[in-house]
């Protein structure tokens, strides 16, 4: 995408010389990361698909309580290209894309 980015600590299983590195068009993903701090409902400290709806309790294990947009977490403002203000906690910002950076490929 025209921005410099370093790749470090690249690990994988069964990699060979013929494998290639796929670079996303987004900026460096290490800038965009979960804050590690949960909200009053014990949500958002790490990537999770749990609904942001305050009536959904974290840790209950309800399969129908997933966020329709996927996994998300709270992030520092100005660090993620897709950040958006939380509708439940307007002083917090969240990102879905940060959780896609953490997905394992294979």
C-alpha cells in the first residue's frame, strides 16, 4: 500500500522455500492492537465474537449471543483504520479488523 512495514518473528508449520508472504494493503497491524482492558460487562479486552449488547453476559457461552460482524476488541483511538466508537460505551473505540490480524492461516 506504499507504506513501509517490517516483518519480524515469522513462524509457521511446514514452510518451504516455495511459500510466499502475503502482505495486506492495510498499514502495519502491530499499530492496531487490543487494549487489554475490559468494559463494565467484562467484554472487549481481547478478541471475541460476543455481542456488544449489554443484556448479553460474558462467559455464559450462548451460541446465539455472537456479534454478527465477528470478533472485536477495544483499541486505542487513532491506531486502527476501521476503528469505530462503541455504541454502548461512547468513550471507547473498537475494531474488528485487529482480530483478523490474529487469525491463523492454514
